[in-house]
């Protein structure tokens, strides 16, 4: 799955940009993160701790997403158990 940073481009006064700025102001949200938080996030991406996760990459999954989708959030694995699934 692709992973990338997104930037909003275009006119600074576009309606989406204006709405997001207004929301950030209304909720008094910060415009950035502390250096320590950014460093921790970078480290988590570089060296994820997967020891608590079970490797299920051998299981066949099916998705109900469109063929060109990169957001496979509608995935499932079906397994027969007794007379059902």
C-alpha cells in the first residue's frame, strides 16, 4: 500500500483551505507537533515493533474494493468451520 505525505496545493484562499483554517482556529488546534513527538513518530516508522502481532500473510483475503483501489479496508478472510464459516 502506498504511503506518502500529502500537501494541499493551489490557491491559499480556496474554500477547503479556508474551512480548515477556520476549524483550526475555532478549536485552537496547534499547527505542528513538538520535536520529540516527531522524532518518536519517525522512529516508529523506521523500526516498528511487530512482536505482538501474528503473521497472517499466508491467509488468502478477498476485498470488495474496486480493482484499482489502494485503500483495501474492505478485506476479509473466510474460513470454513464445521458446517459454517
